[in-house]
C-alpha cells in the first residue's frame, strides 16, 4: 500500500459548540444543587468529567468526538443493546468559553434532579432487592440455624426491624443479635412466607432480565451500507479529526498529536493492541498472538519464553495466559487477597474490591456466597453511580458507559472495551457510601475514570478514605502511577489536596500503549504511587497535611428540571 491516505479519516468532535446541538449526541451535565439562580449558572457555566463526592469531577463521555463529515454516512449499533430510562444526576455541562447561543440550543438537555430536600435512598442490598420487587418491604423474616428458629423481624430499606427489641439493625447485626454463628447472614435469614433465603433472592435479582441485560458483551456491528468499520474517535484523546487507522482492528489515532509521528507511515501500520508487547511485531501467517489476562496486551509465546524462561503449559487456557510474571503476580494477588474480601478501615468503615465475574474472562470467585454478595454490591455501586452521574451514552456505539464500566463489559471496539475494570467501594453499616472504578495496566500504570459519593456523605472525608484504600492497594501491587482525567475546574484541587500533577506533553509512552478512558475536553493528571523506603505510611503519605475534599458543583437549574426520578 503506497501511503495511508486511503485509511485516514476526517472526524470532528461532536461536542464542539457548533456541532453539539443534536439531541442524539452524547449528553452530559454536572449535578446542580438547588440554591443558586439560573442567571448565575448561565453566567458561570462549568464543564467537565469525573464527578466525585466532593470533587464532582464529572464523567464526561466516551467518544464525544464522533461528528462525521456529511459525505461519510457510517452507522453502527450494539447488538441486543438496551437503553436505560433512568435519569442520572451528576455529569458536566458546557465549557466556560461557550456563548449564550450555544447554551440556549443545548437547553433541552439540562439535567433532571430530585425535588428540594429529598434524601438519596440508602445504597444497600436490601434497598436494591425491594426496589426491583423480588422482596417486599415489611416482609417477615426469620433466622434459622440447625433447624431452630432463633429470631424474627421485618424487612425495611434501612435494615431489619427486630421483633423483640423494635430496633432496626443491619443484616449482619440482626443475624448476630439472633445468635448466628457463621459469616454468611444472607444465607441463614429467610423470608418467612417462602422459607427462601435472602441469598436466593439476591441471585434471582442479579439474573432478572432488566438487570442482566447490562452485563452483556458490547458487540459493535457495522451496517451493510457503512463505508468502513473504524472508530470515529482517537483511542488516546477521544477526540475526532484526521485519524490514522490500524490495519488490523477498529482503532484510530491522531498520528502527530497523540502518537508523536511526524507523518503517516507508508505501508501497513498496526496499533499497540495488534502487535506483540515484547517484540513489536504483528501476527504473521501461521502465527498467533495471545492476550494477557491482566493488562490486555498481546504477545508471542516465543517472545515471552525468551524473556522469562519458565515452564509453560502448551494446553493452558486463555484465562491462564500472562505476558510476564509481574502481570501474573498482580492477577494472583487480586484474586487471593482482594476481590470480594472486606477490609477494615477506621471505626466501622470497610472497603471492598468488586468485579463482575460471570463472563469468565477475569478472576473467578469460587465461593458461591462470596460471589453472590460481590455481584449484589456491584449492582448497588452501579445504582449509586447512576444517582451521581447523568446517563452517558456513547454516541457512536450507543453503549451506556457507566453501566458497561461498572460491570467491566468487553467489546470488539478497543476504545469501549472495559474488561479489566474493578470497582472499589467504601461501606459503613452495610451502606455503600463511595465507589470508584479502577483498571490496572501492569505495574507501570493504573487509571481511575470515575469516583462518586452518596450526596448525604459529601464533604465528610469519604473521598479521602476511599482514596487511601485505593492507593494502599496499588502500593501493595507495586503499581507506580495512577492516572485520572479531570476537568479544568478541578485540576487545582486534585493537585493541591490529592497530590496529582499534570502530565507533560508528549504523553508518556506507557499511556499511548494502553487503553485508558479519556474525554476530549478533559486533562490527564497523574500521581506517583509506589513508595520509596523513606516514604511515610500510606495513610499519611497519600495526602498533603491539609487535605480538603474537592468541592461539588454548587449551581442551580430551572425549576422545571428539579424533579424526582421515576
């Protein structure tokens, strides 16, 4: 092939002020509390990504760079895709540079929020089970062990109302109050009417059609009249423009801005996901590249064997393949020490690492009870994220980004392939307070695109507690850097209060070689994680002495948008 002009593509951002008025475009806004007037909001608009409890870093969206030229009419869709009707609350708005005309045209996509004074519901497993209808509030429950009824109570969203002391207790406390002797309260607390355990209802709720549809692999198919099968957004910056395409997959890149190439190379060109991580060559005829289960990079078996001579089983499955020993160690430690295991923090706070293990592509939790509780908490974390963020739909693929990210859904499009993501949660008395999504790309790099906190607990140090847990875990895995995308309004807070710093240009090579979630109007920040021998313990090392949580957006919208979610 002489040159690559045939495969270069021109694509403009769907989020420019000129092109973002179409209601079918990806839409996101920041959460707007009730006190400031609309005029002040219009005078001081915000934009962003990564909303957080007190950062309200708004999650922008994937692929906002999807505006195509009129002559290119490609359409793609997600097979068996479903759409959520829920109204999420927290996301970002428009840039400060956008004019009033642009804001007026986008007025139709302003967020809906709860009415004044209404509290966000408790993020617990019982609340989820009641909301999805598998159990009824006020249903009678009993604790039965060794065929002996030990205690009775009634189901409430806040917990279980004990019949003997008229006190609402958590599931675990109610079980202990009844004299329970195991560590599996959901298995031994039964609904009196059906004699079925709470655990069985958790399994039932996880596999309900309206829930399980969110767990699917996102298969992107090209319609028959499509001009090509390539992505319309850059893998690295998520923006459009003049993009260079991989000769083997759907990935596209800005060759100069993001890859640092002076010109488009002649002949075939392959992206980092289609070449061997070790030698840099693609798979040739009668050749095969295996994918690392931890970092998702590909490699030749011969190259790995030459670098790290170890005994390899020629019959090993895909789940047993790793590009090097460091990825294997990370994977093994996550499986052995972290996934689904509760870890104590101070007082009654706990943190847990969660992941959807149903698709068989990642770590497996062999214990049925632990796996069911892990999946149930993951649903509650997803519901919390949706309460804090407005729905983010990828305009090009129609993927619901937050749901796909929390459930670590895979895809045949690398940019929206979210396999490898984990969800950290912070709990207090079985209520999930904060949640964050993390993906670990080997020991060099980890990313955290979303972090959110229940609005009732904001500005109370919950973000700091969760960040301590995250950084402590990354330190134990010997991960060196944590990368986040941030809107300009939150950069100062992340730098001064959380120890992040701007990533200099050009981007470090480890970022260009991995699939890190990015939004075209955001800025990448990074923090060095791995401690040296002289570092302080994680609890004091992770944050400056005077650490303040990032402030949430404190703006208001029209009364017509201040309403409950159905």
